[in-house]
């Protein structure tokens, strides 16, 4: 059965790079499973010999046959253990590599990536989709190769013993993979729909938990409970459809396997009775060996059918993670960033969201006001300039991005300011004094070493000023300000805006804001409207 090119080609081109999931591991696992199957087939030959001797003459088999059976089964058992250990280790390595690649994307694109989906979506990607790709790689693909190779070896041996039985197997075996293909296409579609429904239900539940005070104010508990119950019932129905397809696949595979074994048993029986005299005569030893071998051959096909749902899950996972598992774009080290000498943004374009610029340029010392209605793409544009989103060009200079939400980590005040860089205490106190937080920091129990914790002892304005102090330590040439006072009161907005003006007066600034700002601060005004950025 041929693997669908899209999934395998995508994995090899986009994921299996830089030593990730090496092909030789697949070949080794395939060789081990084939060797195990051949060892069992050889042991079956001697088991059939002993049974034939016992039936025709009440004597036990020879010691040579018993020794071969013992070592054949022991070898198969050892190979099974080796296969399990190698598979477990390979899965752990691949899963760690995929998780690291996703983490690299989070580090590279930060909030620009995370905000595109809900927290439950990323949780599902991490806990479900990445393991699904790993299982597909080392369970399904290995079994697919074993199920393709073993029938060839076995059919040749059976055809030599009796061509009619070999022909019957050739006609009956293709039914199994054909049915798997038909069922698998439907299973992949159901898995994708199930994931979407699961992600929506998780996001809905999370949103309602966050809005509990608002629901209490409007007494909307009953209505939202009914909504969640309806969504839960729909998810249960989708889950039962997926389970139903899985049971249907297993049942039909068992049915066709039983028919194939029954057909072989009938042919062998008539051959032994002399009713079928086509080809070489079948001995009792050979007939018993065929009856022992064919079920094992079909079991490999049935095992592939059991793993087929992994392919459906991997195809569903591919649709969700194919944009995130590509190697993260390497960001040039800050030490190699050039001094900002201006940039020509004429011809700027990005796809998600769609933004284009006809004639824009940013010179040293420019102060640019970035306008546009909510949702026009101001945040996306600033993130693209910072390299957090894919776009035709970016700033190749030392820059900082100040977002709407002040980020305060649950570490010490020193760590929040320095971000693991070796700054002297004098430099930290200097920037705290610049933003008016020096007295507040000195009043803390351990001053710079005080932990901020999950609930920092800061107001909204103080948190924003702490963020500004963090940025001042970077000495960036370009400041990208993404509505830094959006969630502050008018009085706090005036204080923070004036502080920003004083701190980065000599910098190059692009400032996106819905709130009023003095016009004389800016020498350019850019506006985003209808996907176009005009100066």
C-alpha cells in the first residue's frame, strides 16, 4: 500500500532535517520486525513437522526440531524486546525534537504567534498533535513496510508448495489494504472535525471561566450552562463517530482475515483428500505449516489496520502544525545588528494579515504616528518590522517593542529588568529612577532581589513603567510602541506618554495609539486602511 505523498513528503521536507527522525532508524525497525516474523515462520516449520509426525505416527519430533523451535522462538522474543526499546527511545528523541522546534518558534515569534490561537489550541498541539506525528512515524510507517515485505516472502514460499493456495491468497489479501484506504479517508476527515470541535469547546469553557464575574452580574449562568451542554453533546456525537469508524474498521478486517484463513484451510483439506490435484502434492507437514503461517501474515495486515488511525491523526495534525514546525528563522545576534541608518519600506508586504505599503521610508530620528481602526493591522505591522511575523522586509537594527500589555515575570525585580544580562546595580537603579520607580523599589523587602510572584505588587501604570525601564537598558536605536497606554486611565496615559517622550526623544520611534498625543511630537503620520499603509 502506497503512502499518501502529501504527509510523508511534508515530513521529510519540513521536519526530517538536521538529523531529526533519521531514515536509518525506520530501516532498522523494519529489519527487526521482518527478522522476527521470519524467525516465527521458521519455528512454525518445525512445529508443523512435529505435529505431522505425531499425527501420522504417535512419536515425538526429533531433538533437532525441538532445538530449532526453542531458538527460533527465543530469537523472535529477543527481537521483539529490541524493537520495543529502540521504538521507545526513537519516539522520545523525536518528540523532544518536535517540542524544541515548536519552542524555537515561540521564542522567535513570541506573542505574535501565541495570540493567533487560544491557549487550549496550543495545549492540544503540544499534547496530541506532536505525539500523533511521532506515533505515525515509528508505528505506522514501520508496520506499513513490514506489511508490504512479509506477504511477498510468504506468498513465494506458499506458491512453491501449492500454486492454487498462493493464487487464492493473492486474490484475498488486497481486500484488506483496499478497505483500510476507504475507511482511512473518512477517519482522517472525522479526526480533523473532532479536533476543531474539541478546541472550540475548550476555548469556550476557558472564556466562560474568565468571565465568571461578568456572568454573575448579568445572571447568565443558566444560559451559558445550556450553551456548554449543547457544545458538549455535539462533541460527544463526533467522538462516537470516530470510535464507530475505528470499530467498523477492526470488525471488517477480522471478517476478511477469517474468510482468507477459511479459504486456505478448505483448499488444503481438499488437496490432502485428493479432491484438488493441481500443482505439487501437499503433504500434511506443508499443509500444517501453511495454516500456521497464513494467520500470522494476516495479523501483520490487521496490525497495519489498527495503526491506520495513526495516519488519520497524523494527517489531521499536519494541517494544524505544518506552519509551526518549520525551522525558526534565525535572528541575527544583537552584536551583529547594524547601526540604524534608515530603511526604505516601499514594496512592503505580508500575507497574514494582508498588508502592503506603496511608499514608506523611515529615517534616523523620525517620530511616526501609526493610525488605523481597531483590527486594521497595526500590531501585526509592528511585529513584522521586528521579525516576529513573516514579511518582505524587517528592521536589521537594534530595536525594542513595547506592547499593550506590560509583561512582569514571576522572578525577582533584578531579573525583570536585566533579562539575564550582566548589568551593574547602579545601572538598574538609574533606569528605575528615570521612570520614577526608585522609591518604590527601595521600599520592597529585598529591593532588587524581591520576587514579583504571580501577582506583582504593581499598579497598571507602575507595571508599564517597569517595562519601559527594562527597555531603556537595551539602548535600542528604534522603538516600536504598540499602544502602550491602551489599558491605562487618561491621567496615567498622560504620565506614561510624557515619560516615553523623554526617554526616547533621541530615538527613532513608531507609535501606534488610539489616544490623543501632541501632534508636534511626530514628523510623519502613517495610516493603515483596507490593507494599505499610506504615509
